[in-house]
């Protein structure tokens, strides 16, 4: 059985070293562009070379994130980056964009590609489709349940699972809230995290606000440690820890504990997260923990509507205050330099304890049961909770641990030392072998001759390397070996071994881009206005092509075609003349042409060509494109293929801002339990007084939608050359308010 990979995040070199030293098998990190964490420190080219070399010497893989959607004018720069990563022996690239995927696969057929969770793969059929196109791994949606994970593993493709860290409220790749409301696209690495902002819940049935907690879209943090055996029983390929924007202490500690849990599984030992380990994890960062939708955690088990930030560990409460000081009664010890947060009705506020007073005197520690005083900066109330958010002593301990490589690599070494022959050292490490030979020959010893112990003493000087001697054998005569000679040869052997490991791939270099024939796509696609339907009677009066995912409507008229569900865990489709594919699994189920829906996130001409190459007749562009970007795509496509493709773009309707498995309106969000009537219609309201209806589809998934949008209002459109139009409305999906 192949052991699961422990995959750790790195936002900088310090975090990378912490991950490697604590037992990570692989690291994922981002360059300065094209990654879904644009605000992490990330790695420039010099840093990337250093990171890859450091990891490969220590038998750790490096995956680089290029998991954003790319516009037409970014493709050349992106491929230049791919070429650089290919040449420095990066192990794999993590990709969302279908255009970048096909460019990498065709130009670099021996470069491993992982399909990012942003690609919205959440069923067996999508995994099979991407496997058939050359993907090596799929990173499943974080909402995927165990039974579907098992199905995907059965396809034979590598399956990566998020197992720890921050969760998104919406399915990744399908969240447009930040993009549409603020112009910061989560699909392009600059998400404004609207799920962590305050909202009000509005009961549209009664036209009144519900008294709820503030943060109705803010999930807890994922922690699957208690259920790790259930994941490993499925033979998933990789367990992923989220956190490229987290500190090195967070990375080091989480990797260390996951390493312990994974090793226990393969040693047939029982792993149980101790209270101390759990508290340490909570101190690194937590919004409360959940095992997530994989283990069907719902409502208050999944959400933390009270606060969207780090809640630390409770350590006491406010018992008194005046103009200058706040008095806190401690339930736990606390130290100077620790970070705390006071949870107040006015507002939460955090601070570092630079000064602690006990009975009027400055102290460097407060003990459980004491009432300490700190300088007052913000408004507080009596009985406000106080939490510890940073433990300075724990962090220092972790930093020291992070600098120690805990899984040194065993070497088998053989030394040949014979009179009138050069000194030879053979080094074997797994599949790597090195032989180094001295320039000078050895002389017979006149006094003390070399022996096993004297040779071992010099060969064992490996403390500044990742290696240790597992076995040393010698073939030795009565010879004298200068200490400098054997030390120089040992260093040379290790250097050559490192070089061989750094250059681990014998790659075939860049290949020509060849696209399969798409000439048959030149013919015009006859598409009447795609319209919404609110009443079936409209079908009788309009000669239009309609799309719906409602079975009653589909059976009403053959003019109505099938709109596949955006979330489709079992890959079910209904055969009709045309299907709008909303997720990649549909493509593997079809043996005929289809329309690519906007949920497939086409933002460049190579993504467009990829779909046309795979039996698509018409592509509906991403909702995140404007007319200028669409025109760039069409012109680039025409320049390459000498015809304009059949395309459409959204111009009017209600766009999905989020698609989530979580019920936003549930009784646990109310400050008055039992007051929410789930049969009512609800909407969310943000601090700008914008309301967003909550609707539920036939599969039970919640859609947070905007109100009517006219996307190109007031803009001159070139309809016959660059655009075909789609009028769309959520009513066509026959989804209902909740």
C-alpha cells in the first residue's frame, strides 16, 4: 500500500523549513503571480530555486500553485513561468484554468498537473474526464462526502483532500461574491472574504429582520485529525493542510501532529489527539473546529456565526475597569508577550501583553486565580470574556523545534582504501548512488594505519547535512589516509548526491502545441434567445429554445433542454437535444455535443479551444469577463484558427454569488432559539443595505443570488462578430426561496 502524502503550505522560506523539518512529504507554494493567495509573501524566482533544492535534497516534493483564471493577455507570461518551473524541476503545478491546463499538457507532456479545488471537481465523472485529459491528481471540493471520495479514488487518479485549516462557505471556483460586489475575484487570488463580514437575516415572508448573530456566512475551521483513519482507509493520495498565509509556528505544529497521526495509522497504533495538542492547535489559529461536510457536519457544527476571526483559548473575564486599567481574573497562567483578545459587545479588541500589573506592581507572569491589571485602551464591560490568542512561550518552543530536521535520511556507505590505489567512497540513498575517487593514490602506513573506527569518525561528520550513516562497510588494507583527503572526498560525495537529487527529472523539454481538429465548429450554431420560464404556459406561445433542470418542464416539451446542476455529486444527467454543462463531470457522461455553461469559467481562448476540442458546440463565457476581455479572446481565437467560435455571454438575470451545502437560515444562528420558521423566504443584507435572496435548488444546495443584473447596460456590443447573447434567470432552475 502506498502511504498517504502529507502536504503542507508555505508562504515563505521560514514556513517551508518548518514544514520539511517536522515531517511534510510535499510542500505547496506560490510564485509572485497566478496563485490563489496573492496576499501571501510567496516566492520569487531565486526563492523558488532555493526552495526546490532544499526540498529535493530532503526527499520532499514541491508543487507550485498557478490556480487562478487567466485572461488572454496573461497567457504568455504564465507559460514563461511554467517553463521556468519545468526547468528548475518543480514536481507539479496546481491549476484551475482549463486553458492553462491544456497548454501545459500539450507543451510539457511529462510535467505533472494537479487539478485545483478551484476547478470544482466533486464527483467521479469529473475525475475520470480530467484523468483522460492527462491530469495526474484532483484536489476534491472540501464539501465532498466520504462515499463520493471513495468513488473518485476508485478511478485510479491521485486524490488530494483538504484535512485542516480555513474553509470557504461556497464551493471553490463558484464563488462570485467578492468579484461582483467588490471587483476582487476569488478565482484570481484576491478574494475580499465577504463570507467573514457581518450580515442581517431578513424574513421576506413577514418583512422583518431576525435577531441573529452577526456572521451568518462564516464557517469554523476544518480539523479532521480525529477522523484521519477513515480518510486513510479510503487510500486517498494526499492530505492537505491549508495555510499559505499562516505563520511558520502554525505550519510546524500542524505538520508535526499530522505526521504523528499518519505514522500511527501505518504502524497499527491508535492515535488520539491529546488535550494539550488540541489546545496548542487552537492557539495557532481557530474559529472553532469542524470535521466538515466530508463527515456531514451541518449548521452550528459547521458554522461560527458569532465571530469570524481567531478565537484562541478562554483564559478569564473582565471583573472591573476604570479610566486607566482593566482588571482580569485569570483561569489560566499568562505571560508577558502573550496576545489576548477581549470579546466585548462594543467590539472585540486584541493586544500584546507588554505590561502586566499584579497588586499595583509590574510582573512578567500572571497565575491562575490572580486578578491582573492591564492598561485600558478600548471600551469593555464587566464579565467580558478574555481569550489567549498567542502563547509567546509556546511559539518560541515551536520555533526552536522548526529548526531541527526530524527525519534524517539514511545512507549506506562503502569505503575502499588499498595500497597504491585511489581512495574510493560509494554512497547509496534509495535509488541514488554516487562513487567518488581521489586523484591521489594511498600509501602503505608507516606507523598507525587507518581502521574502521578512524574512517567512521571522518565519514560520520554529517551533522550539517540531512543525512546519517545507516550502514558503513570498509575494504581496507594497511594504508595511511590523510584526514583532509577523506573529508574532502566525503564532502564531494554528498555534494554530488545532492546535485543528483536536485536534478531528479530527465525531462523531454517543450513540445509543439497541436490541437485536435475543430474545423467542424466553424458552422454557425443556431441558437434562439435562451430564456427563463416562470410558467409552463410560456412554452405554448414562444418559439424559443429553453433550458431547465426541472424534470416536469423537460417532459412538457421537447423544445426544453437540460441545464445540468452546478453541484452534481452523482453525475446524473437527463438526455435531451442539448445540455448546458455546469460542471466537468457532465462532459464524461455525454456521447454527443453540448453547451459549456458559465460555471466552467472560460476566460481565455485556450480554455475555449479545449472545450471545442472535447465536443462542445457553444461556450458561455465566465461571468467575470467584460466586453473588452471577451473581444480579446475572440480575436486571438480567430487569429489562430481563422474562424469565430460559437459563444454566448450573460446579459441579464440573477447571478449566483455563492453556492453552498450549508443552510444559511437555521435555528442555531438565532439569538432567540426556535424563532426561525424555515418554511419562510429569507434574504441576507450586508452593511451597505444590499439584499441577497436565499434560494434552494432541488438537490438541497443553497444559492445566494444578486438581484436583477443587466451586465452590459449602456454599452455598445458587437453582436454578430464577438457575441451571442444569453438571457438567464434563476427561475429557469426552478429553485425556491428558503
